């Protein structure tokens, strides 16, 4: 196994959040409603928090050698 399930879940969730963060910026640029701008701005803030949380946890796993050195099967 190249990666355990927990590390996979952290990386996958980070990928989803990064993609979502990008889309919220795009949706905000397309919005005409001031309320929608506020909603997408708040969602980007929440995304940024989640991205930082996930990044910090992944860094912790790297420092603790929770990723295998040999990624071959």
C-alpha cells in the first residue's frame, strides 16, 4: 500500500477544499447580488480555515514520519 487511509483522506479533503475555494472565487466574480458576494466571501474564509487546518495536520504527519519512505507496492 502506497499510503494509509488517513493520509489519503487528509490529502483528498485538502484537494476538494482547494478546488472549492477556487470555485467560490469564480462564483463571487459572476454574482450580481451584494448578498451573494458576502456569502462567497464568508465561504472563502471558511475554506481558508479548513485548508490551513488540513495543511497543518499533513505537515504534522510528515514530521512524524507517518508517510512511508518507499511508495512502491
